[in-house]
C-alpha cells in the first residue's frame, strides 16, 4: 500500500473509534449535557466597526451555500472572486479590489491565528492554500478590506480574512456523491466534560474531474481535533490539524489547440502535471479577561508539476517543471486591551506583539519530464523571521464621533543559502513602520459615515533580496527590498433600516510601490512597477420576510501602473475591473433551506496595452437542503446553466509539439461543467 492508502485506512479506524467514544460519552452525560442549538444570524453583521468594508459571516451561512472548493468560502467577502487555473489540490486564484491576487499576494488570510500566506514560497509569494479547511467546522469569517487596521501586517493590502473554527459540533456522519466520481465522507462530533469540549472531525474526498485525457485522482484527507475550555473570565483552546492531498492537474490550455481540433475544451496538453501537498499544525490560544496569547507550529510540503508553455524552451523533453516547498513555521501573538477614561471620553487601547519564523528546508525549481527531474534550476534553503508590534486605539469623542489611530512596526530578516549558485546566497534585513487613521460619524442608530487612511505592505521573496545572478540566464540580476509599501484611503457609508435591509457603500484608492505580477508561462510571481487603484463597492442585504432574504454585491475598479516603460503599457495584467453577485435565500423552521446565487465578473485585460482581453464570466449555483429529525438531505447544483466560460485566462507565448516556432495565444482553464452533488447525513 502507498502512503495515501495507509493514511486513509488509519483515518477510517480513527473515525470509528471517535464515533464510538462520543456515543459512549453521550450516554454517560445525557442527563447533564445541554442541548446544542444553532442560532442563525444575518449573513453580514458589521457591528460597531470603524470601516464600512469590514464584516462578519456566520458558519451557518457557509454551510448553506454551494461550494465547488473550500477556497470558495472567501467569496463571502463582498467583491471577491475565487477561481482556479490548475488542479483541485492547488491554492485558488483570488481577485479583489482590482487585484489579480494570484494565490494570495496582497490578501492576508489566517485560521485561528495561524497565517495561511506563505512567504518565499516555491510556487508564488503569499501562496494561500485553504484546502485543509472543512467548511462545516468554520464558526466565523471576519473580513476587512483595505489596509486600515494596525493588527494586519504582511500581505494585507487589498484586505484580510480571519477564519475561526468551532468548539462544538453535532455528532454527524455525512456522505456526498456527485458526477465525475465525486465522493466525500465527513465524520464529526464533540463531547463535553464540565466546562471543556473535545471536537473531532475527519473528511475524506475523492474526485476524477470532467477532463478528457486525465483523471485528477484526488485523494484528500483532513483531520481536526480540538480541545477547548470556557470559564467566566478565561478560555483556552488546543487544536491539531492534519491535511494530505494528491492530484493530477488539468492545467491551462491554448485556444489554438481547440481551434485546430487537437483537444477538446476540457482536454489537456501534458497529462503528467499535478501535485502532492500535506500540512500538519498544532495551535493554542489562551485568554484571561482582556489579555490574549496564541502560538502555532505548522509543517507544510508541496510538490507541484506544471507545464504552461509545452515545448517552447525544450522541443524534445518539453517544458514541464517542478516547484517544491518544504518548511516549518513557528509563531504567535500576545495582545492586551485596556479601557481608559480621558476626562469624560472613552479611550480604548490594544497593544500587540507578533512573531513568525519560517524554516524552509527545501525551496526548489527543476526541469522535469513526466515528473522525472533532469535539470535543477534553483535549490535554496531559507530562514526568514519577522517581529511586529502594533498599537490600536479608539477615542469616543462624543456620542456621534469616534476617532481611531493605529501604529505598527515590522522588522524582517532573511538568510538564503543557494545550493547551486553560491553568489545568490546572502542575508537581508529591513524594517518598515505604518500609520493608520480613521474617523467615524454616526448621526443616528441607522446611519454611519467613516473615513480611513492607512499604510500597509507586502513582503517580497527573500531570494529576490539576495540575488546577484539570474539562475536561468546567468546574467547579473538586481536585488529587491524585503518590504514594499502601500498607501490607501476609503470613504464609506452604511445604513440599516429597522433590520429589514442594510446597505453599505465604499469609495477607495490604493497605491503600491511595487506590483507583484503572476507570470503565466513561468508559474510564479515577479516584482513590477508601482501601481495605483481606485474603485467603488456596494453591498445591499434585504430581509424580504423571516424566511426570504436577498443579497446584492457590486464592485468596480480601475488598475494602472503609475508610469510607462520602454516596452510596456500602463494596464495591470489580469486586473478584474467589475464584479457582481446576487443571491436569494429561503430558510424556514421546518428544516428546509434553498439558495440560488449568480456571480458575474467582467472583461479583464491580459496585457499591459489592453490589446488582449479575457471575456466576462457568469455562473449560477444552487443549494437545497432539508433536515428531518436526525436526517439531513442536501443537493448542490454547480454551474446550473452549464456555462462554457473560463475560470482563468492568460496571454503569453507557447509552442505545441507540432509547431516550429512560438505562438502568442490565450491560455485558459475552463470552469467545470454543470455538476450535481447529493448528500445524506445522520446526526447521532
């Protein structure tokens, strides 16, 4: 048996043991254990935040939306689009506020305080893979757009999202089956001991995909075990997570191959592309009144085989390459909140210290054929550390006005050891400070205005900060700084009409000293020129009746480089100028729920002169579920109208095996066709 099969058997044995133990504990404690009741809240609860583009999503709403992949949960952030340009096991492609965020370069994501964005990653800076999340275990998503909060640091330019996991879960056994050999088994449950809870969950998933010429052979395993205690003035959590996945990939394909009849639009050029990924983590949280402490250890590994240009560079062996990343992360955060009086004014403070250490044992790029390496291009070991301090304060000037000041300082050091070119080894360190200001005016209980300005940053790949020689051409190369500055501003307005409808509007601007751009034929990100973005957003939620709700989200943006260059225009490649989403939801007390959601994003530029554009994309998803006594039944219909649109489109040169020279062409990854997934679950 291979490693995945052995792990699957071990996990199934553990599932059985956990369910048995929880059933026995339920029998012993049924007389004293309180009933777990889920209370469904509003889809987006903005609360008393200083900024109109901040929000909160409840886990119940996540469970009641059709999700093609776990990363789709980020589409609860108004204006965000989540797609994919390769296999199911890779991190998603994200778009927000005029950014093609690649796999997360300018949007910071965390899970229970653990950072998801990977620095100096083998596939791309800020790589954010959410496949290790089980959607049913997410308690909240708290999101913020813009760079206006002092606690948000690296990568939080377009915004940030924090996932918080549940402490309790009903004992559930759920099986889902769908087209293209989709299979998913979820076993979850929790036991209570006085003031403590122990939650356990296991997810197994398989998927072949609709592709012609390749079977994805997805073999995904997720395991979560959490022990938590809750008392009057303190809380503790200890969480273990394990994730393992392997897959074959249907990478992006050239349009001309379809036009020439060489492949179908669901076909592939190189069927040996794919990857393996695994992740293990232990995280802990401790809270005593207004003091919080958290820490984490993460071990992650990725092997990724891709071929985006086919036979452009090597007409005989092809252009497939392997990107590898193997690392451990250590880090944590300490924070203290204080409530003071400044005369008759309320003055709140939050002080924080954050630390992170990435020990990257393997960071490689190699040329391969059918996943067999024949030339190493770059092999490095990197140690990267950061320390951050922040102070956030809010001053209630009077019943109508509130002011906010945020201060932050980040220091980073990196040591790079190049195993192939010693001249690219070296050390780098740099600090950067940030200031954030906000002002809120609340004229009455229903209406609020806010204005925010802030500085932020993203980090560059540490290898770029020590480079002296291009590893491919051997020519001299210029190093880049570790930190890149951003500056943003936003004017927002929110209105809540007697809990019947809620609207928020934001007008924003953001500029970056250096843009991180995804290079489609190389599979990575590279620093580019300074950029400027402006845009506007609208989010409207209407409660038609206790059972019916309507959601409308619109976003538009303009993205440009701040200057021309000799051979490039000012348009930012891949930027998404318009996004729209509309959903209607039904939920009643009988246990019936229905959701219908349409997502649209407009044409986007593919080159810096805007001569090539990707067409717009519209997709409709539906979800229907019913709970009857202990039984749960569900149906998800993805891409309901079977639209033949692209998830991702790029424009770059490639060469097919039958071609004598390179051809510039559109390369795209199609959205999966209409897919039905049925599920049945039983609560013990």
